[in-house]
């Protein structure tokens, strides 16, 4: 690919997003990450865009977010 190898621990790449059906499901993901070998980068909260979200990294540094866009949907 003719480029430098990046460190996912020090930089950003793609963030994978997964939809949750409720704020409680987002909270469950956050608790699961805290009790495992992942890293919770941002605990469950209402983001500035109005979504309820948590962000975490797997052991290799790949980032994921779990998002509840609207519990009424």
C-alpha cells in the first residue's frame, strides 16, 4: 500500500458504529467493555449531536461506538 504503518493506539482510523435499541443497551455495552480487555474511551453520555453513545477500543486499538439515536424509533 506504499505508506507508513500507523499505530491504532496513537492515531485514528475508521470508527465502526453499531446501533443500539435503547440507552440501557448502550450502558450494557459500556459495562461489558469495562469488565473485559477493551478500553472505554468515552463512557455512556448524550453526545453534542443529541445521540446517546459510548466509544471504546478493542485490544488492537480499533475504535467502535455504540449509538442510540432515538429510543422512540
